[in-house]
């Protein structure tokens, strides 16, 4: 297992170390894909943006500077691609499509049917609640929850100030709590 930091790995990759790229890809592919799938809400679009994000990273490797966390830089690339996609075409995922994506998620066989149904229902409700958030709030929420970014890092990815990020997160959490209130 490679114990170098993400930033050191990216700098090594920029100098031609292909193993460093493989380690970075292995560390971040799942998080990036979940982020894109929840952001774009369409598996085909997420697949396309996932590939494009890594392609852009590869093309920009020589320009990489370790001024921020690698994940911040990676998610900024993905965010910019998603934002451009939203500008070109308004997202129009129906609830039925969201439910179909969640239906395809395989649950571990060892779980009891009642537990699987309960967890599925909770995931479904969470996904639907996230879809109802305005895009800016959903993006901030996903960057915080999925990627574990802090306020400054979310601001760096989305290009807004810390207070704007706090506001978006606060409104997103308020909407989410209201959705799940009894």
C-alpha cells in the first residue's frame, strides 16, 4: 500500500509515475462516481462525466500545484463539468427514474428482508429529498456529505465564499430536516 499523500502522488504522476495515478484512481474513483451520480442523477451522464473528469485530470497533470487538497482539485474539475452540463441542458430526472436507479442498487444477501426494505426506503427518501434541493444547495450538501470537504474547500470547488457555503448548507439541512420531520 502506497502511503504517500494524494498531493505527493499527483506531483509524482505529473512527473511520469503511472503507479501514482493508479493509486490515486483507486483511492478516489468510488467517491467521485457517487458524487457525480448524485449530482447529475443519471447513470449515463455520471459515467460520461466520470471519464471526462479523469481525462481532464490527466491532461492537466503538468499544471497541478499542491495548493489545496487533491480531492478539492478533483472535485472542482467534476463540479465545473457538471455545471457546464446543467447550463447546456436542464436536469429533468423524474422520481420514477430516481427510484429505478435505487432499485438497481444491490443489497447484501445476508440482510433480513425487513431490514433491506427499511434501509432501501431510507435511501430512497434521502435521494428524493436531495433531488428537491436547489442545485447550489444540493452541490454543497453532496460535497460536505459525500466528499467530506470543509467550508473553505467547498467554496474553492464551487467558486463562492465561506459564508455563502454556510448559508447553502444551512438551507439544505433545514429542507432535509423538514422533509423527514414527523
